[in-house]
């Protein structure tokens, strides 16, 4: 059984400042604040900016002004993941000392060439090539300075923790949660520490949800499968597992998810075009 979260409901909205927020983000934020209100709890804002190449300070400022324009507020100071790399490195070391991480020297093309299946996001599943390296080979390549990332030995981890379950709640956040089985094996040996950075999305998110005593995670259905992995990491790191709510995704006219990269209209551009926060809520059915 996983540890129980603490009692006062704490939720969070955790965008990455790699572009301007769009209606999908507004929906996620508004659902989170609504859920916090229904539970009599607090909503926090966390900035997930570990990707220093894509994340920009001007997008952090834009997140603050867009959310304030929507009428949301949050306690300060706001947690910035880029300021917590040493905390993630400690979590990584914990897993390394437990022999659950191994160095991987494969390039993107090596991975694609050897993969015979895909993960839940449709990316090539890692074939486990570098899991076969012995200590001597690992040390030699590390000393040579080959670019390295660290992967979780997912099967060994699962053998240690046994069956994993977590609680999921529907749109009525105050309803009784349902128990669900987690199947992290469908992700294979995921990267937990990327090249040149001691963390990854998966590692940071579980460390920070625990650090901020998050009791309920509200996130889009696109992160539903990744949650299985998060529950495994929580068990391995001795962290509590929050209750999860997966909200619907806001789709573009072509039926695909809104995205910054596909040029979905930003909240800032809608505001400039004369939209009010009420228009946003109405468009989102809130
Ligand atoms: N930072 C993630 C994103 O912008 C979401 C955080 C989460 O719910 O885990 O997609």
C-alpha cells in the first residue's frame, strides 16, 4: 500500500513555460481551482521549467498575467523546478544506490533502430540495450565522457514493489475515488535523468508533488498513462500517492489536442481580440 496523503486538500497547476498558455491550459487551471474550492483546499502554481532550452522567463511572466486575468490567485513564492535540481539529483541518487538506475549511452537513432514496440505516447519503447552492460563497460564509457542518461530498471523496480494501485476520482472531485491498477511496465525503462540534467519530467513531478504536499492531482487525460509511472516512483522513493483526476482535453476543430507547437490561439491573443474571462469560461463549458 502507498502512503496516505496529508489531510488539508492541496492541488496544483504545473505548466511548462515553453510558450504562451492556450485554452487547454485555461481549462486545466480552472478545473483545478474549482476542485480546490469544492474540497475547501488550496491551489498552488508550480513552474515546470527543467528544459532550459525551451523554457523562457517571459513565458513565466505571461503565465502569471494570464492566470491573474482569469481571476485566479495562488500563494507565493511559486515553486520553480529550475531552482531544485539538487533535490532531484538526491532522489536520483537514492534510486541509483538502490541499483534501480543504469547509464544508457544510446542515441535516438539507436533506440529507434532496436525498438520493436511503442510506449503509450507512441514513442519507440527502449529495448533495454544498455541494461546488459557490465560495471566495467559502464565505467569505461563514463570515464570516456560519452553522453549519458540514466534509465529506471522498471522490471527490477516492479519486482520489488509488487502490485501497484492508486485512487482516481471523476469530475465531482468530492465523490468517492475508485481504485485503479497501475501498469508502469508499458513504459519500459524510462529516462529519469537526461543528458546534462539530473532529472526528467517524471522524476521532478513526483518529487515536487510530495514536497508541496499535493493531495489531489488534476491533469489532462493525456497524462493518464504516465501516472502509472509516477505511482511506481512514489513507492520507490517512499513518497505519498495523491488522488488523481484526469480531465477531458480541449480539442481543436480538427479533433486534435490544442498545442503550442501547432499554433493554437493563445489566451493572450484571445484577450487582445476582446475576449473576457467569462468568454473563456463559456467557451470551455465551465
Ligand atoms: N508540466 C506538465 C505539462 O505542462 C503537467 C504537469 C502534470 O500534471 O504533471 O504538461
